[in-house]
């Protein structure tokens, strides 16, 4: 199991397993998450447990990441839907939770709610993103498990999991009444059929991103 070795602000050396949920007090998590050595890690805290993951550098993960970000941006532009996306941004509710999805979006009236100069988004000050996306190459079980529960408990309106291996998208909507349901068409990006994005992922295995983008433009018209 890979280990994270860091020096906290107190200069104490800490060895922390990666890709594992570990019971820890909030302040211990913050000390590790905010340490300079953690800059290239994704950080999560949920239900009294912390998890650190290396940011993926794999080609397949990064290309699917790019395809999804490109697809969402193109659809929103063509449909005149205001959005602002965040790439691997940290969201923190002090003493309670932190998450760092691969991509996240504020949509519609909330598109411009986060000012420039913000580092970690403070959820005691700013609203939740409308959409979070995890690109899953080796982490599919956790993305469908603990992270899904974390996002549902926080009340995030929509959560997508992109399975790199199977080119499938698992998407869930969180209703205002707390109900959770699987969706095939986005609710926060009205009329965006997720099967179109799955087809784009499939096409990306055979053609370059310019060709896939051209095909998407025809689908989104």
C-alpha cells in the first residue's frame, strides 16, 4: 500500500496510507491536507474519516477527464447555460467534511458565486456546487460507495461517476426531499442526455479530440 510521508506545520513526520479511509480527528486531517507535501493529492473527509489519493497522471484517466470537461462546456455554451467549472477544487465545511472531485460546476444563477482569489471553497460561506464529477479508472468502488454517500449527505444536486474502463456514466440526482435516483438525462444541465457523453467517450478511443468535438456539436445543435 502506498504511503504519504509529509511534514506538518509542526514539523512532525507522518506516514499516512493512500487510497484508504482512516478514522481521524478533523484537525489531524487539516494538518495533512494543508501541508505543502499534499499539494498533489486529492483530499476527502467524511463521517470522521479521512482519505488521500494521488492525482491521476494516467493517460486514459486524463483524456476522459478532458473529454467530459470539453463536452459539458460545449453543451452549456451552445444552450446558453451559464456555468463555471472547477478542476480538482477543494470544498471544505470546517469540522465536518471536505471533498475534492475531479470536476465540479456552479450552474445558472450560481455560476459566478465564487470570487477569484479563492483557494479552498468554504462551504460555511459559499453554496455547494450543482454538479460534481469523479473520473474513475482505479477508484470505481469507492466513487460508487463512500464518496457517493458523502455527496448525497451534503445535498449536492447531481453526481456523475465516469467509468474509464467501461466508458459508462453513473449519474445520480439528489431531490429537494432527500430522495436519490439514478438518472439518464441531466437535471442541472437541462436536456443533456448522458448517453451522448458515453458515445463521445467511445468515439474518443478511435479518433482525436477535434473529431469528437465536431461530432458533439452536431448532437447538441
